[in-house]
């Protein structure tokens, strides 16, 4: 099915609205488009936008038929109708910009930096969180980040997980750290508050993959990727446990999935069966310790970050004065 006429037959109006750049295209439906679906009318435009993106624009109300917004991608057009589309710059293309995001830097040299990520900070731009991410802050922090894959981010923490992350500042460091993580040479340890009495230490080695029932969840699945987490209880009562978690692999939501598989979901982790408790408004998980050999000097380095205020307060309510200062 034919698409829009060549660009010279279009009427374009360049408009800038804040940081949103858009281009308006208008055309009358000719014989080549009669009876076509609305989304098909634009997919062969010279601007080479994908059909999926055209469908997104239609859903956003950026397409009109005879001056009336149409949000139905499958709508069939008729001869002589006037079509109007506002080609908006995709949010994903506007996401990678420097922003003054506060960074809690606990170590930095010319090669890398270690940051203490607060709960609530998204690491990498994605749908629903295109701005205000750690990546945006890194782009503002040092200019070299713009020339690195993912601005030097070599591993991630979930939005609501707090704690230590390493970020590369050079391409060499980026490559070395990625290899070290893949070779399981990076020490990553967490503290988690879980439901129930987790009484004995255990290594959970179960494969993790996308939950076949929900695309927003991960799950233990037979054809998943190999994953291992070592859990060691530090304090236990009848209802809750403070658990030390050591990652041997780095699958998405690994600690959360493995803990839930043992009937000990993390406190306030509603995605995996945890209930709000102890004043926690987010999953009770903190990356407390990080260690690796420095990519340039090869010197063994390690950092430790105490619990943030919300998890510390929860622990204090359960085990007063038991965990203060240096953590296990």
C-alpha cells in the first residue's frame, strides 16, 4: 500500500515547545491511500518512522482526520480526507541529556566512580522514566560520559533498591568492569529485610527468566538463566529476618525472586509477595558492600555503605541497638 506523497508535496510547520521538537505533516488521501489503515498511511513517509511509533503517536492524539483527533490505528481512510500528523521527537531520543541529578559519590578517580544510589532513583532512562535518572546525572557530572556506552553504567540497581554501584569513566574501565562482572570477580553484597523466620544459611541456585504470566515480573523458570544467591540470616524473630545476601550472578530482580522462592519475600516488595511493614515504603534491599580489582592499578578495593535511614529504623524497631556502626 502506498504511503505519503514525497516530502515536497507536504506542508511542514516546524514548532518547538519547550524541549519537545515536532514537525507537522499534512496530506490529502489520494487513490493510492484509499481504504488504507490510518497507521499504514504514514509508515512509508520519508522520515522513516516505524509503524509501531506511528501507532504510539496515534494513541497520543497526534493524528487527525479532517481536523478531528483519531486514536484508532486501524481506522480506514477515505478518498479526499485530510490527514495531519505531528511527528514528535521520541522521548527515548530526548532522554540522553545532562541533568543536575544529585550524586552521592563515595569514591572517584580518573578511571571510575562509586556512587551510593538512593532508593527511588532510576538508573537508566526507560518508559515512564525518561528523565532525572542516574545516567542523566552522569552526563552532567563529566563530559566523557557522553562517549561511553550507557554513560559508563556497567551494572544496575532497581529503582527502589539503595546502595553501592560502580560506574566507569573511560572505555577501558568500562570493558574491564563488564568482563570482571561476567567472570564473577566483582563482590556484591546486600542486606535485606524479609518476611518470616529465615533460620538457616543457604545457597539458592535456581534459574531466573521472564515470568510467563507477567512481563513486569521475573520468576524461577526451567529455561531461565543460571542464578545463585547466598543467604545468611543475621537477625531473626517470628515475623521478620535481616538477611545478608551475596550475589554470584546478576540476573534481573535476582535477590527478590530467590527470596520469594523460599517463602521469604522482601518487606514492602509487592511485586513478589511482600507486604508493607515496619514503615518501609519500598522493597527493603540495600547494596551494602562492593569490591573488585581496580581496572588500572589492579589493586583490590572495597567499599561499604551502612543502611539508609528507612531500613535502619526498621531494624531498630525489631532489634534495638543490635546493629549500629560497622555492619557484618
